[in-house]
């Protein structure tokens, strides 16, 4: 099904021009939570074959973030959300999230990312991807993405094993004859798109173990109440989340430095509305500009 989704988002009339180079880790995670860490994710099918030695398991958070009882997936088939990414008020690019068809036990969301044509000479990249999550737990089952830069296309697939406590990751860079294969041990691991859905469904504070490919991050999520926000897509009563992000390194362990992010989701529907991260040059933001909702069922 993921391959079919990626065909749709790459089909004529639905793709976006432009390319984007890799960003700083903090900026990449912000874009990832808004659109799937598109600069570093990718698409493909997990190949059968020898794998590298398992990556040591990071420390596991005990208070996992979880959906509130009776709250499901916010982005449903027929939803399309468009975000403008800006740095210190200057437009950088556009992210589009789309709800995709899935079976009754799961939900699917895809993303497309583009930079603005005016930036194509200095910052070029394009990316698409999709994640399928369990409809009840909102934990990811599999994810695929495809990223293109000046060197070519990188394809990555993640296959999550909640019961087995890990994730199988394959990545094939331009020029590689055989993909890299890794197994990351991380119980209840999620990916950026699934983490975004989790923020829309959770009501209590908690922690997430977020994988961006084989890179591991610990995210601390604290709800900060409801507030009115005004966006190009309209006015919303939003739930604000304060997020703290720490990277996990195989050799150095959990990083001491914690990146700060703020996320706003619709207080009623859970749809992602806005993300913001402070940077030395000014805040990096992703703000909802267009919201297309599913057609009502007769």
C-alpha cells in the first residue's frame, strides 16, 4: 500500500518542483514533525538479506505519550493540509500532508516537501513519503520515503516491530549497489509523522522515542493549555505542546543539550496547525495555510 501511496504523491499534477539539502538536526526534526523529516526520510521496500549488527538500545522513557481514550487519528482520507515554512519570517518552502486510504485497523498519512523556486540555486531538495500507523495505538507499522538532492535519490524504508522492540531500517543512497541495513532496538519507537498524529490525540504529558531513519531522539512532550491562534487557514482554538528533544548517539549516549520546539494542534480535531523552533537567526516555523477536509458522507 505504501508503494501505491508514493506513486500517487509523485504522479503528474501532484508533485512539486525544487530540491532541498540536508538541514541542521534541530531544523530537520521540526520539518520532520511537520512533514516527515522529509530531508532525511525515503521510500522503498524492505529487502530480505543480511543486516548490520544491531545498534545498542537507547535509554527508554517510562512515561510514554499515548492517545486519550476514544481519540483516534486526526488526519483522515480526504484531508489535505498545506504549510508554509519560514525562517525569521522569510519563506523557505511548502509542506503538504495528505490523509490516505487504509484498512480498518490502520491509518496512513503522506507528505510532500518543496523549497520555493526562488531558493533553488542555494538550497535544493524534494521529498515525498508515507507512514502507516495502528489505528488504536497510533504507533507506526511501516514507513517509506524518497528524497532527491543534487547527488540523486535516497530511498529509505522502516519496518516497525512493536512486539519485538525494534525497527528494521534500509537505506540506499545514490551510487550504492546494495542498501545499508540496520536494526534499531527501541521499544515503542515512532517516526516523525506518527509522532505528529500522537500529539493530536494525547491529552497528558509523556515521552516519545522518535526515529528519523536510524537516528534516535527522545522527545519530552508537555501540554501547555488551550489558546486562540490565528493562521492563514483561519482561527483555531488550539492545544499548545512544549517539546524537548535530545539526540541519542551510539558512542556518546543521550545528549546533554535539549532542543526546544512548540507545537499547536486543533483542540477539537487534533489536526496539526503550527510548529515553531527558536534558532540563532530567528524562529523556524511551519504554519497551516490551507485546510481541505473530507467530503461529508451522504
